[in-house]
């Protein structure tokens, strides 16, 4: 009876002080950790361990992490370390946590070895602009990317004067690496899948202004300058598509006129 009273007093003291403790559920060989959450509520969570010493190490680590979070001192880096340490003690090996910037950069590098140059140039542009848009958050865990980040990036493309089709291309491009991350178990879901594509309504085209033509002439090579001038003289809106396939026919022997054939 004296021993039972002493044990009861000890349990009450543990609960009162919010200390971490271990118990076993009926019929189970694994130890359950009882600790105080950051919101001061009590939690019971299986450590997955049969050995009491190993289970207590995990339990004390959970309690220490909860104490830090309660005081506002628990950072993402510390959380990753706690999870990695627990995984190592469980024999799983250290867990690697990829940042958004590192994962996307490594992904585009791998694609440059397998995809056509034109495709990878487009991929790299989208990836670099998305990382730039995330700012410092690109240096945090990949799982921190939210659908709102993707939609904000999509909308920024439209606000910059790009077409809905171009904005949709951005979403489709980002879906590829995030889907790979999901298959690898690095994230639970693909944030880009939760973002809708914009309406693909065709947009009306306008003619080039004199200023735009002058800017094109400054950077065009000799062949393109000829096509640009030809398009301007014949009133073609899409200079490349309308004039690239044009050719002059051989001059007729009885006339000095030349005809333009498509």
C-alpha cells in the first residue's frame, strides 16, 4: 500500500510539473511518451521503441522541442534536426531536407542533360524568376511553398503584360519539379496542382509602332532586318511568320516587274 501511494504521488507530481514520462498501452510492447505540448496541453505519442532508454531519449527530445516552441525559440532548422536525430536513432539514417532553391536548381541542372536546349532555357527562366519571387523563403524547406505562392507568381506574369498562355506555361513548368518532389516523398502534395490555369481566350494582336520597329532594327541581324522591312512595307502584323517563307520569283523576260509569291 505504501509503494502504491508513493507511485501515485509520483505520477501526480509528473503531471503537475508537466514533465515527460513513459507508459505502455495494454497489449503493446512499445513505450508511449507523455509530454506537454507548446499550448500546455498534455499529449501521448508512441515512440515506436521497445527499449526504455531509447524511448526516453526520444521523449525528452520531444519535450525539449515543445519547451522551445512555447518560448518562441523553436526554429525550422531545429525542427529539422529533431526529426533527423529521431530517424537516425530509429535506424533510418539522417533525413535530408531540401530547400526550395536547392531542389529547383538541382532539378533544372539535371534536365539540361536530357532535354533540348530550347526547353531547358525556358525551364531555367521560370525557375530563376520563381526563386527570385520567393525571396528569402526560397532558402526554407520545399514543403513551405504554398499554392498562393504559385498563383501570385502566375498573376505577376499577367500584370507584367504577358499573355494568359505564357502565365499558364509558368504553372505547367512548375508542376513538373514539384510533382517529382511529391513522388520522392519530399512533399505531401504538389502546390502547383492546386492552382487553376487562366482562360486561354485568344487575344487580339496590334500592329507594331514605329518605336517598336526601330528597336527591332537595332538588334536584328541583316537577314532579319530585311524581313522586318518587308513586313512593314506590305503591312504584315506577324513579320516572321508572314515574311520568312516569302521568295521573289524570277523576273519575266518581257517585264521588269517582280512578283512576290508565298
